[in-house]
C-alpha cells in the first residue's frame, strides 16, 4: 500500500461512518414515531375505559 491509497481508504471509512450515522438517525426517528403512536393509543384506550366506567356508573344509579 503506497501513499496514493490513503485518501481512498479514508474516503471509504468516512462513507461507512456517514452511512452508519444516517441509518442510526433513521432508526431513532422510526422508534420515536412508534413510541408516540403507542402513547396516543394508550391515551385513547384510557379515555374510552373512563367513558365506559362513567356510563356504567350512571346506568347503575337511578336519577
């Protein structure tokens, strides 16, 4: 390996590093989006359960 190969090797290493950083960023974005969706679904389920409990309670007591 002579000196002319060093810039080429450095370019390969840097391109691999950039690819890893981009892939990591994409993975984090997808996980964050999945986490946000799961939180919304949990919140909606809790609201539905609270509404059902309130409805059951109001049906159980005569006005």
